[in-house]
């Protein structure tokens, strides 16, 4: 395997001692961009142009072009505006943002400062997943250090610009990763998505114009501006610039986060993670987090790790959460666990998701416990199809896609369970 | 206007209107549960999904704004598939217990399922079961039936202003519930029964009483406050089973107060008088009507020779027809002392004007809702007229500044801009200061009486806002009306209104209070209840009230009735007290049992027909009066129909004084501590007091005095001697004020013209 460049952007300091400390960050060029911005050397429009040139797409899963999102905000509209960072990293298989918060929090702080400046927001909130206590403390410490260094607060470095940054710890609900549910949660309400439109850019936190970006997206910004949009774009492929952190988990020898360039072949990523464990063969891959469609090995092994290539294979890059399944994996059991997750995490607001996630889980669970009925396969396809596209937010679709894709590629395993009451691997 | 196409039909609409409203207007049906025209859009039930050409997914009609040229299909295969899918999901966990559900027959889920549901459900797993909580005496819960549309939650947040219900939990376990262990206390809580599209929230008093399709719906008018809300009285075998609102944007919109909704239980109370009773030798005998009426005439006749010795006390909830006939019958014999103002103690305004000065709203309710500045003077509006309070709340939510002058810091359901909490005298003094501030602002002469007022910045801000708001009003409420300084409150409010350009609304309280003034059921001779009690009446006619509870004259009135030669009671209810003082008791019908008319606060004459049968031999009062007229050999008492009485009453309304700032009244001061009466939500009239569910509800009166005096008990002097009441120390009550709950047997002797605090 040719050597693969690693950790060129968000994780660039992770190998250093006390990489989370402001001294380490500043010794490595940290906050230089912020100082340039405050000095007026980079105008908001120049920043947006640079971000557009970088071809960075939102790292939270939806892949929306970041520069375009920022351009929706009218920086000069009167009244408060907000920049929010979505660190509610809750998708099963995803753990990339955690290591940004733990090991390079200042780069995220700087990214939020710049983003706030560009959209005209004097206040930012970083909403951190409820279970992330250690990352929460690391990030909050970074914020305090930035205040002490005079990089946050009122009239920063004499520029006349004010920016306050708050760290907000969630309370353990997956749905709060949905941007409007996150907004509701910050407002102190039950975390459930809002109907859109209006979008946050016009009616967001406290009804004010708001931009929400993922942790990895915002943490990439200082590097994009330091090295140029073109540098970042050239790291990736046409249509998707830069590096991307992939969280590799499951049946591999070395699970973990790998920041590699967009478009790296899946095979190479698998090799980086030490390959399938115990010398077994690859059976299936969920490439972008639990809500993306599962791919059988042969399709996965042909794809590259970028949006278009994964889409061509029949799934989605999502948040870059690669779940590896070896040849002994019981796909019925895997789906049983996934449907339980979505059943448990549906916010309960709209009908198809509230009622349908429980229905799907119960049927899958019945199959898994050997009580499946022949008509269950069609019923699962029917129920998942009835949820998709009929809900307020993405969670309903996220719950339905695994069911549809597992049945698409591994229906025979479900049939075996229904006929024999056990997995294809059980030799009863 | 733009044009859109729904199912091939061209429909005109305003750009940005929601699709569901446009379709409703064009009478194109779209199923829905969470959508409600008076509530915010939730778009959570997903039942209204329709196909919009060009949109990849089916869109919720409730949350999709229309754009020019939009092509919509509500019944295409794509739309139907979405609607049927949602219906299927809604039903999987619904218990389908329609045969034992009170909502059966008028259930939105049932109706929509009939069209969009499948014959057989595919769901064969265990269904969700949700435990119920007792949320109070008015609303029954069966939360297993809930479909999570959140209409009830949004009602609390957006309409009533008390968020007493909320959603807790996620996914299938999401539940609508009250805050841990709390019950629902809102004065308009019953509306969530109407809003609930399923049988999750139903009427507790009505539970299992009748099926929707067995009942007859009678349009009628509500009788327990001055708005005259439009209602439907639902009867089964001629008995009132329940009361629900009728839509009327000008009055009650689509809402109803709990008082007007649940008072009917008092109509069906066990203590209704069902047969005429006459007392002979200390014994009460049941009578035939003919005998009873003859005896009534015999009892009355001797006194008619001396008409000044006859006093008549009538409920301000009696109908126009009843009040008019009483006046016609008695005025013809020279009896002028007919009084409906049973809770007023200050009549200086009438004396100054030379005729009765009636309260009334000069603004319509939609106008009040559009106010930019509101000054409430002596009013606990939320408990006086709940739906008028909603209008002020709406104004406040739209940015109006609401300020109050009150004797206690009442909990309003909207934010107050500012407040002054003080005793009545201090409140009147504040009004004077505001008048001076307004005069200074306008550069006009400072009215006499306000010369000594010292204006602060606070007062300037209040006056300035009234002057500068295009739409401003001063509303004088029940506390002011029932205080010893009513005339001062009204006059200074009127002067302030004149100076600032604000309107003045003196809020009537009872169903036909305004009508009583108009048809002459207030003394035309300058008299009033106070002067009537001060004169030596030999005969009293008492109509439609519990005399010991419905006035603020307590022991004074009781003594007058005791000392009279004759007391004739026309009453819907039998009571020990009435038996103890009356010579004859004639059973009368209540408002649902007669045709009649109420004149509401804004002066609308609203007629209604008979909805339910009077119990036993009880008769409509207008018919009794008609026959009494005949028995007294009077002309013009040959009415066949109540409409004839109404026509005549309309043609003969009384000349009234109006609320004017230029009247001159004799000065009066009010010593501290001042004892004021407080009417709770559910103590205001005989029917309400007999409604068991309301008496168990949060708004029922408690026999406790409230004051900022640190004492366990307070002793009040009454004409019948001192009475001792428990005192609740309450810092929200102004210093120098003692609030006594009225309409309770415990405080029946309290006489507000003759009361003082003896000890605490």
C-alpha cells in the first residue's frame, strides 16, 4: 500500500503533547487567521469566496456546501444572529468530532469565531453531546483560554468586534443532532425538530437568523483560510474538497479515526484500519453511519471514499462513519439492534416515525427471536416505505433506510430465520 | 390574489396562505388532526399530506404556503397513499375502543378512519397502554387514545396562557401529561375537550351520560357572564346533558369559559323547586298553580295600595322579557323599587346624573383585541370575564402595554407593563395623578380635584402611552364597581379617557346586566338597593336569587326580609333560607327552559329558545307574570309568545345616563382597613354555585379571608354581630385591604355597607 497522507487538517496537532492547550495551538499557527480577520485583512466576502473555493461540504452528514450556506445570511441585518456548532455526535458509528473536541478544540473555537464574524453573529453556542463529558470539559477549557488570551469577548483585540462563545451540554437525545431540534434544546424546550420552512437562516435560535455547522466543518475553516481554498479543494476530488475524517468501527483490527483525503479508495481505508479482523473476509459495510444504506462487500470494495463514488455504489458518505461487518455477521441481529436504536430515539412528534419505528423493530425482533412469519418481509418493506418522505425531519428516513437496504441485499438471511427460526450460521 | 389549481379546480387565494385554508375555503376536504385554525401550525400528524406537482414528496397542506400556479392533488394515488399510510400508523396503537368511548360518534379519528383507514389492520403486536392521571373534576383522560396532535398543549401555550399540559418522553412513549402530579386549573380548560380530536380528553361531568347522536342540539346563549357567548345546549330526553360553544368570531370565537360550559350541572341539581309552595300556619303545602297564583295576588294586593313599601330584588341574569314584564306589572301599580344591582354599594353616579348610569363596553371584542394600550382599573379580569381576558391577552401578545390599578396583584395570563397595587382610595388618587399628567401632556387645564396630585415619571409614562397609542382603552372592572368608591373610579377614569383619547369600558358582569338597565329593572325613582333597605319595606318580591348569598348586603337584607310582612319568592331552587323567610315560593324555569333575550356587554340583544324542559311544575317566569297580570285585571297581559314581550320591551327602553367625566359627585373617603368582597369564578350565581364539578374545581370559593395582615383569623363586624374567618396571609393583597369571599354561607352575614375589621 502506498503511503497515505494522514491528519492534514482537523487532526493535524493530535500527535503533539497537550495538543489541546492554547500554547500548543498558537505555536502551530493557531489564531493567526482570526487576528487577520479582526485586522480587516480578510473581509467576510473574501472568506466566503475562499470557503466556496475549498469545495468543503457539510461534515455532519447532509453534505451541504458550507460557503453557500454562509451566503444565505445577511451579515448586516439588524438584531442578534447566532452561529451554532453541532457537536451532538450521536449517529451510531460516528466518533470523529469527539477527537476534535478532545485534541484540537482551539481550531474549532477559531472556526466558530470566523464563522460568527462572517455571518454577523456576536454569539455562538457549541452544543455538545450529553455523554461527552471529557470532550465538553476540554472544549470549555479552550473557550476559557481564548477569553483569557483576549481572543473572545468584547472589542476583541481592539477591533470593535464582540464575540461570546458558550458551551452547551446536551442531555442524551440523538434527535438533538437535527439542527432545529438542537435549537429547541438550547432554548430549553423538548428537543424535537421544527417544521421547515422557515429555515434557521431566517428563523433560528430564539427566532433569529442562525447558521449551524458541524464540528469538523468549522474546525476545517482556519486551515482553509490559512492555506487557501484551492489547497483544500485539491486535497479532495472535484465536487468535494479536502480531507475527511472516517470513523472506522466494527470488525477491523485497528478501529479508530482516520483523517484522509476525499476520494481515497475504501480498500486503502480498510487497510489503514488493519483490515478485517481475525483474518476473516468482508461481508458488508455501512459507509456513512447507521442511517445510510448497507453495502455488500463486493460493492464496497469498488468504491472510493467520496460522495459521488459512494452514491454510485448505492449508499451515502454521511458523517463518514464506516461500520465493517465480517463474514460471520448475523444481518438479522444487526438490523434488530439498529431498529431498536431508531425506535428508542424517535422524538415522537410526527406520526409515521413515532408509530412506524416501533412497528419495524417489533417485526424485526420477532424474526430474530424465531417467531417470524412469511408475510413479515413484505410488511417490513411496506412499513419502511410508508415512513420515508412523510416526516418532518430526517430521522424517519434514517430509520427506514437500514431496513430497506438490509432487505435489499440480505433478504435470504431473513427468510432463513423465518423458515428455520435461526440464523444461517446456526447449524442446529 | 393568485390562482392555484386543486384537483383541477381553479381556486383564488392570497399568496402565502396555507394550502389547507385555501382548500377549506373552496370546500375541498383535506383530512387533518393537528391543524386547528386558532392554533399555531405543528404539522406533526401528517394526515393532511397532499401531492403538489413539482415537489418530490407529499407535502402537509397545513404548512405549505400557496404560490401562483401551484397544482395540487388531494386525492391522487400519491396523496391517497400518503394519507392512508398515516391513518394506518395512527391506528396501530390506538385502542379502537369506540364502543366504550365518549367521543364515539363525534370523533375526528373515527370519521377520518372511515374514509382513509383499511378494513383490517396489519399490526399484530402488543399495543401501547398509557396510564391516566387525574387532572381535576372537569376533564376525563384516557391517554391511551391520544394521537399526540398536541392541540391541547398548544392551547395552553398560545391561548389560555397557562402551559399546564406538555409532551414528555420520546418515540412511542411520548405522553401528553400535566406537570408532575398537577391538575388543570385554567378557567377555560374545557376547550381542550373540544380541541381533542379523539377520546383522550373528554368531559368528566358528561361521561357516559349520552351518545352524541341521541341528543338534540339547541343553539342558545350562555348565562354566566356578560359576554353572552354563543353556545349549543345538548339535551337528551329534554334534559341538559352538556353545553358546548358555537363559533362566533365577534364574541367567543370558538371558545367557552369553564363556567359557561359546566354550570349546567347546577340546572340538574337535586334542589330544584318543582312545585308551588305556600306557607300556612308555619307549614309548607304544595299547591296547584292556580291556587298559588291566586294566593300570590292576595298577598300582594294590600301592599300595592302603598307601593313605596314594596321592594323587588331580581337576578341580573333574568331575561329581558322577564324583567320587562316585572317592570310593566309593578310600575302600573306605582312600585318603582325594582333592583338588579345587588352587588353595588356606591350609587353617587346615578344621583349626579339624575338617572341610572349603566356599565357597558363601547368597544367590540375584536376592537379590544386590537388595542395598543390597556389600563385595567380594579379588575381581576381573568376571573370576571375569562373570554374578555383572552382578548386583552391577545392584544398584549401583539405588543399592547397592559397596566393595572388593583387592590391585589392578581395572576394575569399575560405580562403587565406596570402596576400599582394599593387600597381603593390610593388607586383613585393614582387616577387623579394620571389625569394631571395627561392634562400636562396635552397642555390643558388641570381638572378640579387633581390640582394636588404629584406626578412622577411612572405616571408620566402611563399617561403618555394612553395619549400616544392610536388605540387605547381604560377598562373598569368588578372590584371598582363593587367598591365604596365606584363613582370616583368611573369619573376619574372617564376624565383620563377624555384627556388621552382612550375609550372607557365599564365592564358589565352579569348576563343581562345591560338589559336590566335598558328595560327598567333598576329603580327609576333615584332609588337603589341601599335606599330600599334603608326604607321600611313591608313586602319583598325576590326573583331568581339566593338572597342570603347573591348580594353584598348580607345581614342587612336578611333582617329586612325577616321584618317584612310578606315575602314572595320566585325561585328555581328550594332552600332552607327561602323557606324560612318566604310566604310563598313559585318554581321558575332557568334560562335553558324558557325563550328569552339577554343584552350582552356590547349591547347586543341576543334571543334564545327553549332548550330543555323545566322540572316538575316549574314555569317560565314571563308566563307566570303574564298570568299575574291577568289576575290583577290588568290590560296588555295577553301575550301568546315571548317574542311579543320582546317587541314591546324593545320599544320601551329606559332613558339612561352615560359615563361622563363632567359629573360632580359628593366626596367620599374610604377608611382603612377597607373590606372588599371577592366573587370567585364559581360563586357568582345560584346555578354556578350548584354545579358540583365547578365547586370541586380550582376556581371555587374558599371560606378564607385574604389580606397582608399577619393573623390566623380575622373578626368582621356585621349587623348580625361579629363573625370570625380564617385569614390567609397574602402579600399580593395591598396593605389596608381585606378581601372577603362572597357567595358563601360562611360570609352570608357580611354587609359591605356596614362592615369593619374588629380584630385580627
